[in-house]
C-alpha cells in the first residue's frame, strides 16, 4: 500500500470512529461495537503507516523538517526521605 493510500485510509477510519462514537453516546450498542472494531483496524493501519513513512524518509521520497532542540533546564533534585521514629 502506498503512503498516500494509507493516509487516506486512516482519515476514513477516524471519521468512521468519530461518527460511531457520537451514536454510542446516545446509547446505540451496535455503534459502540463498530467503534471498537474500527479502532482495532485503525491501530493496524497506523503500524503500516509508521513502516511506510520511515521507509519513505529513508528512500528520500519525503522531506522531514528537522526539529531544533531547545536546551532543557536541569532536573530538580529531590530532598532525601525522612526516617520515621518509632
């Protein structure tokens, strides 16, 4: 499956899930079941997307914007734990 087709399929599945979730909120049990099964299919499609997008970046098909890393503040040290007296 091509990357564009996978993206299209993911968008379609998200739309289906959102539609079924709205119906499930109204108490429609069948819609809740459809939302659950579609979410499982979506997770599988997302894994395929991840593989295809990594392959596309490696082959040079897709340009990725480089993230500029900001300097992080040093982590705060925790105070030592107090011992309990008995």
